[in-house]
C-alpha cells in the first residue's frame, strides 16, 4: 500500500462521485510486522486521512 497512490486516486475520483457519495478506504494493521516501518507509516497516514 502506498499513501501517495491512494491520495492521488482519491483526488481523481472526487469529481466523479455524486452528491452524498462516499469513498471507502480499507487499510489493515495486521499486514505489517514489527520491522516494517514504511508499511506502518502508510497505514497510519491513511487512517489520519480518513479521520480528517
């Protein structure tokens, strides 16, 4: 999962979504081990984007 790719895809999709439409982001914490800092950072960024 790459945050930049998801962010760009959302930007491109927004004009195409009808009023009151929604985008569902699915990010799982269980995919990454303790040493996978980049994976944790991407998931954390997606969670932050979802809540903002």
